[in-house]
């Protein structure tokens, strides 16, 4: 019996550890010196890609990878993933880890807004309430003083605004990636999507990779290799192996540990200050993402004129005169 419980806990442990590893991304980005965002991203993907290929080759699963239908959407996924990471890393550089990761996790907002049109999903009261919570979190997390700037700090103000732009762009592209993955899941496995899209990203980022001077690359290898192998390859393999054995809504809730761990690492390891408004924004955005990821056994309520008329009838029925023919 204890052995069964231990086995059942393994997928949860794998997802939790992977989210903690993903939360360390900000530490690596901040500690890599004299390299542009595109170059950091290229070598992170390169070492991670090589480590995953080596793992698949050793386990005999490499020959199962096939490029099938919907190749254009694989290309799109690679482009979206590149835009997401490039924007996210840029937001970290220009603002702080807490603000950058919170703006990245605005992705459920865009999914909620766009999925009725792209995936033909219905809009529910739960999703609209989650959207409202997340939007409130953005307003709280974005520091108005940082946006306005202080007198004589035009450079700082411009950098902060640029960080806000990159952060919001990372959330938008991440949300589009989620919908693309959802569309491809019937054709490609998670590992196939990850590897093929990473290959596309490496091609797009190749000019950044070859532009790094040799001495600069050697000085940063001590951070780039662990960044790619541990925080990318090992974390991805743990996550994929874990989510395959737990419910989707459970995985969505556990994934919220990633932004929480990112904020904790930024504050404890890098000493980045965290404001009260950032904490409030974190709680609101995570609550919205929690509601989006949580399933309900009841049929979702569609927001429509008929629905609102039903509410109106229930509210005002006690004050209405009886219909003809009824006492």
C-alpha cells in the first residue's frame, strides 16, 4: 500500500520540480553577462535540444519522431515560442523578474478572449470572471510610478515602458502558443511538438548565436550549459512525464508554481525588491489562471441574451402580476 501511494505521487512530484526549475530562468538570464537576449536564448535552446536528443537516442525513442501533417502549424509554433521567450527575456532585462513573469502569465487572458473565435470554445461566466481577475492583477502589478517615471529619469522610464511592452507581448504569444499546441495535439505528441518547434527556433536565432565573440561565449558557458540542460531539457522531460499521468486541470493548477517560484528566486537569490502592488497582482493573476485551468462537471453557462433574460425573470417574478389564466 505505501508503495502504491509513492508511485501515485511521482507525477505530481515531477511537475512540481519542473516548475521550480522553470522558475530559475530569471536567475540565469540575469547572471549571463555581455550577451544579447537572442544569443542567450539560442544557446539555451541549443544545449537543451542536444540534451533531449541524446536522451531520446539512448532510450531508443529517436526513430519515433516524425514530421507529419500540419507542418505549417509546427513552423508557426516555433515562431510563437521564439517570440515568447525573446519577449520574456527582454522583459526580465528591462524590468524585474516578478513583473516579467506576471505579464507572461497573462496568457490565459488572451486564450479566454481568442478561443471562442479560433477554437470555437464557449465563453462562460467562470472564464469571464477569471479574465476580470487577471486584468485587475495586471493593473496592480504594473507600477504606475514606474510608467510615469521621475523627473530626470527619462532613460529609466523608457526602459520600464519597453519592459512592459515585451512582457505583454510574451503573454500574447504564449497564449497563441497554447492554442496552437491544442490544435496540434491530435497529430503530434508533446515531445514531437517541443523538438520540431525548437528546431525552428534554433534556425531563426542562428544569427544571434554566431554573432557572439568566442571569449564571451567561453566566459558564460558555466551558466549557459546548466541553463539549457537543467532548466530546459531536464525540466521539460520531467514536466512531460508528469502531466501524462495526471488530470489536465491538476497540471494547470500545479503549473502556477512556476511564477511563484520565479518571484521567490528573484527576491531571495537576486535580491530584487517586491512591492505590495506586485504581490496583489500576483494573487489576482494566479487566481484568474486557477479558475481558467479548473474544470467543472456542470454544463458551462453561456453568456447570451437568453441567459440574462432568465436571470431577470427569476429576480422580478415575485413582483409581477400573475399571467392570465393563472391564480
